[in-house]
C-alpha cells in the first residue's frame, strides 16, 4: 500500500474558523504519523485516529503554528482518559527544554518525558516507524527547521516544513512522488524565510517531483492564486492542501 496524507490544517500564522494551523496525518498501512502539531490540529486529528493509535509525531520547527498543539496533547496523554506508552516525538534541537519550560514552569523535563519519547533532529537524521522510513534535512527558516521525506513500498512524500528555497530541500525531494511545499509568501522580499508559489513550482521542477501540493498559503494569497502561480513554473499536477482533504500515492 502507498502513503496517505490527510490535511488537518494549513493556515498561517493563526487559524481561521475552518482551517487550523499546520498539521498532517501521514499513514502507511497501520502506521500513523502526526506531522506538525499546529494550533487546532489535535481536534481534527481525532476524526482519523485515536491518540492511542498514533505511532509518532514529527515537528518541523518550533513556531507555534507548527507545534502549539503538543501542549494540549501533553495534557491528553498525562491527565485524561488516554492510556498508552509515551509517543515518540521527533523535533528540532531544544524541543524538550522548550516543552519543559512551558509545561513544568521550569527546567524539569520529567513530566514532559512521561508523555513524549523525545529525539532531537539533526541534518540527515533517519529513522524508521513501522515500515515508514523518515529522512530529515535542515532547511532555511531563520531558526532550526527541517523538511522530511517519508518513504515506504517504493513511494515517497516530501514535506518542506517552513523554509526559503534551499538546496537541501531540493536534494531531499529528488524524484519524490509527492512534494508538499509551503507557499506562504505573496512576494519576494530580502530576508526570505518562505517560498512564494513560484518558488514552490521551481523547487518541484528542480527536484523532478511527481506532483506538487501547495500548503501554508499566507493571508495575502488565495489558494487559487497559489496553485495558478506555482503551475506557471512546474508542469506536473498542482493542488492546494485544502483542510480535510486526503491525498494518496498510487
Ligand atoms: Zn509556519
């Protein structure tokens, strides 16, 4: 079986009434990965899986629109009706201390590590969850940030996280079947921390991706504009990561 990606939300930098911030459920057979835990994504996640059945969480970077629902997941895991072992959590360097600072009002990590089994990412980090192989590469977002490539059964999906165009992302996405790429910026600016839609098209073309899904479209762009502008630079199929939608590889 291939990979299935469900969009829990993709709004930035704050959720709208019908679109939480960034979060995705990636599934391969019985393996379930929560990829980015942006504001408001824990609710819709449970339309598709119980927290008990989640195999791991992967966080691209520590901006709140990609990580804030780790805080509420912590309360679910430790103080409610959820009975399970710690959830493996992969995230940028500093994630354990950041969660401890917020959740324990101090440096003690112990309750946080009762909920999450934390692994801090580095450029080139690889791990296997079920039969899903995950490769993380550092990307350019002004703070420690990662993109990820998930592979199983000969198919792959690559997620940019938040990043300016960068060689590591193109390498990571080389010949990928699906590129889920952010397209936050309406215009090029000096200190780019994001892709414009044209950049997303260029990244998909450079990487020879099989299809492009634009996501994390900023407040100054419509999804239709983002798709049209990305399509001007990439010849393959382009879609928008509409909240609630599911994309499957062959
Ligand atoms: Zn973001």
